[in-house]
C-alpha cells in the first residue's frame, strides 16, 4: 500500500548504467507519483482509440489517490505541449516541463 521512492532507482540507473532515458509504462497514478517525486522531465502520453464508458478509467495524470482538487491545482506543475502525432488510430502527445 506504500509508495515506491523511484528517485533511488533513477539515481542507480544513472550512476551504475549511464542511463539518460528511461521508459516507464504506467497509468495516471504511476505518472503522478513519478512527476510528484521530480524524476520526470518529459512525458509521451498515448491516447487509444477506445472508450470504456463505464467510469472505470482514470485521468491521464493524477497525483496520488483520487482526482485533482482545486488546492492541488494551485500546486500543479506547468507543462508545455511539444508535439502531437497520430500513430495509427491513436494519438501521441509529447509534453515537457514548462521553462525547459
């Protein structure tokens, strides 16, 4: 039930393996936790051409448990859309931290 401190893993990948890019596949919670820990500087978000329509899906990016609230919006980090590309029937959006 806890949250993994991914900064330790990222430091290990950089220091021991000279990693400069790491691909992480995850949903809103994974992305939100990593963003909140400051280990993401670029996001490539893919939106599939399917709609569940049952309320079971989650937002593309959320911080921790539950949807973003007004208070969380005040602490939100800005991102800048760098690219949008069609990939088959899906869409890929590349976002970077604002000011980068």
